[in-house]
């Protein structure tokens, strides 16, 4: 309406992986190794998607536990405010990279 853009996130009830790993509450104590591995695999798949499948490829540049949001089922979702996408122009050794900015929830 007023030429404003809004970014709306889905609410992630379990907060960040960092918050859970560094808290002393019951959720952290119930974090089995199976859950931890499932979160790690989900985050790795999200990075693979950004790096290998997206066109243009997206480089996260700030991947850490504070940028992994967890939903009700403890499924990971990547977020960040410093994403950069790289696209190649030209061919061979003459190819140049262009940096594109992006903010927010990424996968």
C-alpha cells in the first residue's frame, strides 16, 4: 500500500538451537542424541539446498546455532540477516561474481 516491504516469519515455538543448548531447562535435558543428529542433518540439508539447488546459489555466511530456529517438532529452519547470493556472469576463467543481499528466513 505504501511501498513498504514486510518480512513475516512463522512463529518457532522452541526458539533457537543456541538457546536450548545453553539453557538448563527440561527441553535441553530431553535432547537425545537422535534429536541432535536429526537437527544437524536438517540444517545440513538446508545448507545443501542453498548451495547446490538454488539458482543463483546462496551462501549463508553466518551459520551458527543462534541462526537455527526450531519448530514444535524440533525441525530446524535457518535464519539470518546476512545472506549473500552469488551468480556467475560470463564463462570460463572470465566469469565474474555478483553479490546480492537478502535478509531473513532462508530455508
